[in-house]
């Protein structure tokens, strides 16, 4: 039996008061639509997922094209029923459809699979995923034929509820499973006789029931899974829920997160056991952290890989970088993209790196800029050292060997190679290559004028008088 998934993502989301399409707003570091696609992709291959797009279609397609899903254009946005009408030609040949909403990002793959399996078991024409939130106000209620029956008698909108139906908490989530044959046999019977003048997929429950088809419902394990967001505030509620779920998952795997309500951890982040994450840390994107690490407060790590036993001290910013076993970073270090910090290396206070490789056991502990540089093992880079990598037009590389000592406040003008075991005297400006084991000095000889300060003071005092 061939199964397709249709994701409705054509709406504008006017209540968000945003120029961005609703489904491209992010929670947990990822667009709403990409969360839904990720869950759907665990049920069927991407080529069997069809995303219905309309408002800002080009932007939505560009944001999800790399997932491998297919796109259906809904030129006019005339409701959920119209979205499935627009997808009809694309899903010809499939026996069943699952219909998901692109703005319901917390829906778990397990719940989608449960809906699918129940739909097949019940041999239903339509299966409705429902939920029972604490406050169902504003949602259409699902009225079952009997309390213990899976069969649905009706879906009743809030304002149409009778006094006897007011106590019903089970709501329609807007997520469905259909057999395609009865679906497309009746979908064109939908009308726009409603307050918004749109074709509602919900109305198919009544149409199919009237035609003698079986319509059933199954409740989601948690009502939070089917929640959408119509305002930025509601969006942030979903973000909070997802991030807390991510933190709980990591803690269940042996990660210590101090004050988990204060950290920002994207859903794609992986962290090894016995690592400690302190308050107010941000772990973003495709960051992977090994075991026995510690990330101290106010550090931000994005799309980076940390091996085991790495210590990141307070206030570091790390992006698109790799840090090897036992390295020590910070406090207040800035590792810009393509930095590679070797095993046991130290990058300290107010040190900035960019496209820099620091070898095993090497140190740059204070107030240093290392850009477009490759530094060997057991090398010490003193305070205030700068690699001058930019000549105003092009970037150039600095190569520093093993066991080198670079004295404080030195300026290394690239392109430049410094050999193994070399010494660079403090305060030097180095513009030429330095051989192995050499001492390089690039500064003027000191001149001392005895009594100069006293003479200057007398001159100053006389002028004052």
C-alpha cells in the first residue's frame, strides 16, 4: 500500500505581524517546516512527501529544497480543503495520505506512525488525530458516536456547541489520514459556506460520514504535540517546550545541565555523558560535544565539534570550529570559523582565531589574534601577538613550526614561515622567514638618555610659572 504525506505550508500567518512566512519562523534553532519534514521523513522517504506552498512560495521552497521533498503550488490560498485539491494531481497513484500542518513542529514521528497504523487497522476513509488540552477553548470539538467508540459522529466548532457538548475537551488537531479513493471522490463537494469563505478539510468528516464511509479518531499521547502558534509569544512557548524537551533528553543520557531553564540548546545538538553545561550557555546548530567536558556560563558554541575533556571557560564564542581532546578555551576567547585547536592546546583571555590551526600542546593565552595561521605542537605564542594576514587586497598565511617561542607583542607579517625551535624576540616586527632554531629580532636598538626626564620636568615647571 503506497503512502504519501502532504504538508500544508501555504499560509501567511497574518497574526504573527511578520514579513516572513509562518512556516519559516524558527523554534529550537530550526524552521517550523523543517521540524515537520524531519518527523515525516521517518515515516516515508522524502520523495513521498509533498509540501503545499503558496505565500512567499519561492522562499519556502528554497528553505526546504535540500530535504529532498516535492513541492505543490497553491496559487490561491482558499483553505485547507483547497490545499489538498491542489495536491490531488501530485499524489495520484498513492493509496493513502497523511495530512500534516507545516506549523505544528512538536509532532513526534511515533505519533504520526500511530495515526498511520490506527488508520490502516480501522480500514477508515478518514482518521482524525485529536488531543485533549486542559483548555480547549477556540478549537473544534470531536464528538464521538459513543465515549468508548473510535467512530466520529461530528466535528463541532466552538460557537456551535450545544450545552451538552460544552464539557467535551477532545479537539480536532487538523492532522488526518485518508484513503485517497473516497477522499478525492468527495473533496470537490466541499463548499465555502462559512465565515471565511474557504474550503475546510474538516468538513470532509461530515461528507464522508453521510456517504456511509468510516470516520474515526485517535488521541495524541500529549496535547502539546499538536499545538501550533498564531503569535510570536505562542511561538516562543513552543520554543521553550522544545528546548526543555531537548535538555531533558540530554540529562537522561548523563549530561549535567545546571539551571536547564536558562540554557539555549538546539534540537540538533549532541552532548556526551558526564559533560557539565553551566547556566546561560547557548549550544546551537550542529554542535557536538564529547564526554567529560565543561562549558562554563555565557559561552556560545555554534556548528562546532568538541572532543572529550574539553574545558570552555566563561564567555567564549565558538563558531564552525573543532577542538580536540583536553584542550582549554577561554575565558573570553573568540574562535571564528575554521579554527582547529589541537589536543591539550590552550586558547586564553581575549584571543581570537580565524582559519587557524593550533597544534598539540601549543598555547596562546593572552590578547592575541591568529588569522590564516598554522601553528605546530608545543609552541608558545605570547601576549599581544598578531598575525598580519591581510594586505588590503589578499589574505596570506603564517606558518609557525613546532617548539617555537613567539615573544609578546610581536607582529608577524604574512606570508611568513617560522621554523621549528625558533625564537621571536618580544616586540619584534617579523617580515622575513625565520630558519629552524634561529633567534629573530625586528626592532630598533634601545636608546637611553640619562637625566632626560628631570630636564623635561624642570622645563615644564618653568613654563607653568
